[in-house]
C-alpha cells in the first residue's frame, strides 16, 4: 500500500493541504513547480502562489482566495478561475478545487486543494476566438466540408462572393458552386486529400447563385482529428474576377500599344523612304521629313488628350494648319464638332499638313495677299462622310503641276484607304481641294455648334521664328538620356556656333556639370531614365542659369515647382531648338535679366 502523502506526491497535478487556520501543511513537487517557489510549511497560509489575481486582472488577496473561502465556510468551492503569479513574473491561469477536511464530529480540521493549469485551454480559446473573428470578417470565402464533399461551414465572405446564405449551403454538396466540366477536378482534390497528399494553391472557376462564372484563387487545407487522420477540408476562395479582367485589359492594351507603335514606326519608315526619293537635296529631305514627323506627333498629342478614342476635326485643323502660321488672320475655318476615330484622325492630320506645307511654300500663305478658307460638314450619301473644302485665294498665276509630288500622292492614297477621295483644282486665284472621308457609324457628332479655333499657339513648345539671334560662343548645358536625340541636338547647337557642355544622361553626371562647369543656358530632359529632375532644376535655378525642358510630356510631367518653365516639345525642328535657345538667352544672344 502507498501512504497518503506518497500517493499525493506521485500525482502529476499540483496538490497541497492546510490546517484549519489555513497554514500549509503539505504540497507535492507539482505544486512547487506550479508556484515557482517552495512556501514554508506551517507558516505560509492559504495558497503558495506568490501573488493572486482575478481573471480580469484585479488583485486577489490570499485571505479571499478559494481555499480561504472553503476553510471559512466549510464547503467546497468549484467553478472559480484565478491567475497565479510566480516570483519570476510569469502568470498562470488556473482553476482550484479546494475541499474541506472534517473529523468524525464534522468539525473542519483543514482542507485539500487541487490546482489545474488551464493556460493551454485559455490559449486555445483565444486562438479559436481569433480564428472565428478572422473567418467571420474575411472578404474571402472560407468553407469547410467533409471528405464526401458536404459543406459544414460557410462564412459571410462566401455569401458575398457566391450569393448563397449559410443555411442554404451547410449540408449541401460543394458541387453546387462548381461548373459541371470541373466536377472531376473536385473529385481529384478529395482523392489527394484522402491519400494525405499536399495540395498547392491554384486558380479555377466557380459559379455564383445568379449563374455568373467567377475566377477564383483557391487554397485547400486538410482538417485532422486528434489522431491525425484527415476528416475533411478547409477551402479559402478569393474572387479574382476583377483582377483577371484587369490582366486581360492590360494584355489588350499592350497588344494595342504594340500595334500602334509598330504602325507608327512603319509610317515613319515609309515617310522617310518616300521623302528621300522625292527630295531635291539633303536639306529639302530633312525639312520635309521633320515636318511630317511633327505632324504625326501633334496628331498623337490630340489622341492622348482624348484618351486614344479619337480627335476632333476642328482641333486637327488648328494643330496642323492654324498654329505656326505667321498670320493666322488670313485663315478662316468653319465646321461642326465632329470626332474622328484614331486611325482616321492621324490620316487626316497628315493630309492637312501636306496641304498647309504646300500653301506656305507656293500657295495662299506664301504671299501677303493670300487667303485660306477651310470648311467642313457631314454628309449622308448612302453612309456618313466628312466633306472638307480647302480653298485658297489671292494667289496669282496658279498653274496645275505637270507631275504629282509625294505630298499630293500621300493625300490621295490616304483618303482612298478609308474609302474617300481628294479632288484637286487649280483655279485662277489658288488651289481648291475637296476632301471626302468615310465616317464610321460610331463617329461622335455635336450638331448645332460651330468650331471656334483659337489662333494663339498654346502648345508646350515654340513656333519657328522669322529670325534667330547670334548664338556663337554660347555655352549650352545639354541634359538628355536618349543618345540619338542628344547627338542630334548637339549637332544643331554646334552648327549654330554654340559650345555644348555634356551631354549628361544621368542625375549624377548632370549634377556634377551644373556644379562645376559654367554655362549660359541649359536644355533639360524632363525625365532621366525614369528619374525626376527636380533637383537638377532646383540647382540650375539656384545658380541663375536660364533653362527649358525638352520632353514628350505635357506640363504635368514637369517638376512641380517649375511647371511654368519653357517647354521644347519632342519631336522638334532645328529652327524650334535654336528659337528656344534664343528665347532663353535674350534676343541679343545674352541671358535675360
């Protein structure tokens, strides 16, 4: 037989006894470990804990602890929780089971107490509550099911995504939200789980209550019983339908961008080839080629402003004909608001550029008495078409050309591609061109409103001037990260007699040149390899160096503190470059005061 104290000593749980006055008379090793110290037998009272607290953190005096209540009232205390603090400061939640010990007459002679550490239960409760809160508040669908595919839990996220309420789905087969062609996928998932195999995250399709097919990102985890056997699965499903749509839209945009860029490059290549074949000299080629590329650039600026949906005829006329004219008062324009799609807008831009270039070289805009009238309207001739009349007057001795140049050929071929045509007439006082361009049914029209064209050039750039100041000997700092563009600018500035400092293609090299090298003016790319140039602009301003930005962006792309600085819009001509430098340095070639 094992003696009583030996039996208590052998127990793996904390046990101790007291006399009727609460003095501790015995405790086992488990109790000493629970308390974190060894109380003095015969003097320490009620409980061996260093300090006691209620579960809510309030201090619990030893003489009010469950053991003290048992001795005072002579009854067992059950269902009470407390927290014991050890000398090292750690706290242990526990549940005591104090029971009075009585003699034959029923007199209380002491008590015995069993202390049960419930810390792991509390941790489990907290974790369970935390997980429950996560599941309840999650935007993702969190669903559990049996290995037979029956749903056992369904959170609010699942209701939001799939449209079914929990009471409709718990107990129902998971196949209800899986499209028929993917049922085999679900069977394979269950088979893998039963075999204890791991399942990686994957994307699939599920069906909402209203029949919508949803793109879902799915994570499947096995559920185990205490013996480690798989008894079910937990699924976390995230609705990625919008993400998939965004990815598809992004892919389409990249494809469209690729298409447009290659088409533009092919157009430029063709313009270069055709301009070279028809040019009478290298200078003539450069001038005609640059003009046509700039016409393309201005058309694309309009398209970007219209979010690539198209451009208004009035704006095309303004950009390609009116702006840059030395005397805009000799140009009269009239027509309704009429929006062309992107392709038609670019093609009409090239046509208007060729007509305007010819008018400036040989036609109405080449003589002081010349006048130009541009009128357009929409006609319904078995379909919708734009009719634009270009009429020059005040030009003496107009003779029809004996052969067609590239400009005339470009006009005719461009319009024929869209089912249109151009009829050129060489009258006694100037050229008349009647343009017909087929319009798609979705062309946006605003009838009842006539186009009012501003004759002031408000583009972020400079018009080609009538004369340039002497720039010889001027030191120009060039900050540009595109090698070919930098080479071209450098060549033009050197040809004008300037001394070029740089070019600098990085923030570091540009900062060094600004700090160490004197210069009269600077031309700064608004973005260097993806980096803003705020610090460079600030450094130039601090040294009083006049500068302009060379950029394909608008003013919104400039450093915030310098958005009013002059802009040389890319692509630009040699004359526009030199005009900008003249403006920065003052008409006499000196820096402005």
